[in-house]
């Protein structure tokens, strides 16, 4: 299993305790959430492409590395 990408602190409250969240409905998606203030990043949908790393894409969006 791949090591999860590192996450930056929450851009709203500064909390360092952020986590990946997987949602099964209506589609399988990943996003990052702050455990303190509840802020969340955009969802990234899992694809059938085995080379697509949606886990990393969700982290990159949270970390401000994708536009």
C-alpha cells in the first residue's frame, strides 16, 4: 500500500490534524477534511484508470498545489 501524501495544516484554522475522507455515494470520491473546523477540500473521483492517483490529487488540491 502506498504511503499517504503529507497534508498541510488547515488554511482556515491552522489545525495540523487533517484527514483523508472517502465517500461512497453517489460516486467513490476522496477529499481532505479538517477535524477541528470542518473545512474540506474539493472531492476527487476515483476512476477506472489504475494510473490515476486520486488520493494524491485530493492532497494536492488541499495543499494548494493544483489549480
